[in-house]
């Protein structure tokens, strides 16, 4: 006797459509995130979007009179850091309702989900040295007279 699976297929399709609609809503919510922060002295206002992308920067004219360039740069960076932290929290808040209990929103945002660092490290051929630090990539500490011969 043949079994009619149409009801099961209809239920699966309905579940898929609901999940997809929820995903679209979350993605729209995340794309719309804007976090604006003004420095404590009202000289700098930054706005960041999703993932901390700088989308607007307003520097009050008084900043050029009160701050040296290095101080202004530091104020911009500090203010941006605060805005990025706020945007990141809002991203987490958007994701939390659709993630399984105990899932880390940051791991999802980073693209790793439940994959550990050791799982994504490329395999090295036997006998090859694996760098553990990005300091080796820095050009600041290179001696070009000596190191240039080995390039």
C-alpha cells in the first residue's frame, strides 16, 4: 500500500519558509545597525554600522584648536571603539533569538560557528615551522640590510 508523504513535505516546506523569513528579518536587522557615539568633550562624533564599519565621522572645529593631531587621532580611535562595542552588542542581540541555546553569537559573526581554531589551521608539511605569532610579519623590526639578502 503506497504511503502519501505529501503532508510531511508540506510541513517541511512550511518550516523552511518560516526559517527563511526569520533569517531575512535577522539579516535586515543586522544590516540596519548604526551606533553613534560622541566623545566626552563633544569634539568627535562617530557612527559605525554593522561589524564596526565607520560610516560617518564629525569633527567639531574646536578640536583643531584644542588638540594636537596625535591627540585628535587618539580621541577618534577611542570614540570609535566605544561605538564598535555598542554595534557588536546590538549584533549579538539580533542573533541571540535565532541561535541554539548556549551558542556564541561572536563565533557565528566571525564565520567560525562551532569550529575551533585548531580545526581551521592549515595543515603543515612535516618538518615545517608553524608561526604562532603575527609579529614575524611586521616590517617594523626587520633589518633590511641583513634580511634583504634572504628575500
